[in-house]
C-alpha cells in the first residue's frame, strides 16, 4: 500500500463551516468495502460548509467515493487540512493509477483492430501494466439519432407539455448509455432528422 506522511491539522466543526467546495481536505479512507484504519484520502466537500445545517458533513474523495463524518466528534477520524506547522502527521493514501471507462468506437470492430488498440496502450504504458478489467463490447447500429433529456412530468396529466433539452445531435444511440442525465429528467432518443432550411433564396 502506497502512502505518504504529511503534516496536518484537524479542523473543528466551526472551521469546516468556513470551507468551500474547492478547498482540499483529507478524510478517512475507510469505506464499506475496504477498511484502512488511520489512513486518509484527499477530498472536497460536496456542498459549501456555510450550507451545513447540522448532522454530518459529506465529502467526495479523489476516488469518487462519498464519505460522511461528524467533524466535532472526537471518536471519529475527523477532517484534516495540510499544515506545515500542524501538530499531527497523517498517512495519506496515494493513487495507483487510473481505471479508464471509455466508450470507443472501432469501425468494423474486428478482433484485429481491438488487439492493435490494446497493444498500443501496453506499448505506451509498459507491458503488463495495462490490464483489461472489464470489456463490454456492443455492436453499434448504422443509424444516427438525436438524444434529448425530458423533464419527468409531475402532478396531473394533460397539463403543459414536458420541457426538453437537447444533449447530443446526430450520434449513435449507444451514446445515451454514457450520458449523465439531470435528476428528474429522462432520456429520449429519436431518429436524427436533419434541419432543413426552407427560407426562400433569390
């Protein structure tokens, strides 16, 4: 396990309420799946500290996990910030690398093209370094679509038509699998219709 010792200072609840969402801090590395006692990870608050209304503070780590804690509770790991004059030294978990979750379009999609793609990645980053953890191949239909997100209607039926927002134009339908839609909105996929300008010309 790769960690780095840094000088840090534990924040009080009052100090946490003065933090913004861009302030770098350190929270416990413990998760439901992995217990790492006494180890911390870099993180950022999910909402400004000034919006704290009691209860626990939620932070999102650089590993995209959300951690909740009570800064004022001495029995918890607490929240720290780097401080050269800090009275404590904490162990900070380092990143081992990045797992890529990509949507790659390979024309024709034959095995030779995929093998060449993996070989190029291994050549760039070193043999046996690039590992394929999950490979989900999906054939792409030769049709283009427009992708919208539509507000989920609330209340009585027969009211105003739902609001719609365009997310992607003239693309493959599988792209919808990789778009993060707004909460309260649903994806709508329609066959692409090119815009025809009917303006008379001289």
